[in-house]
């Protein structure tokens, strides 16, 4: 009942579900929404592929699955905005 933009993203979801069942991660979310606002003005919305808590690293992880050639300039800009405005590092899974 879930839609994924690529087979690679669907495979990563299956991997994460197994890690969640094993207790390595928890609170797995697909396509979490983040709002980038500056001075009360909405600049953009960012919807990465996954967000979860990694118990081994003891931190929340935000991931975006990319295939070769799909890392666009817009993606790079939104990734930098996430870090600069929200303090969230988006991990790219290739």
C-alpha cells in the first residue's frame, strides 16, 4: 500500500523495516515533511524519503535515496537549507 519513486527507494524501505524489527532503529517515517522558513516566510518544503531514530548512533537520521545522476541542483540547495536553517543533515543513500 505504499508508493515509492524508485525500486532503490523501495529496497531501502525494506532494509529499514528489517532494522526496525530487529530493534536497531525505531520511529521509521516515510516522506516526512519539513518547512524551511526564514523570517516567517516559507521558502520551501523538503520531503526526504525517510526519517528514523538510529539506536547505535544515538541520533535521528534523515535520508534521501538517490540514483546516479539524480542529485539535482535543487536537491543540493534544499539539503544545504535543511542544514543551515533546521540544523538537520540529510544523508544521501546512493
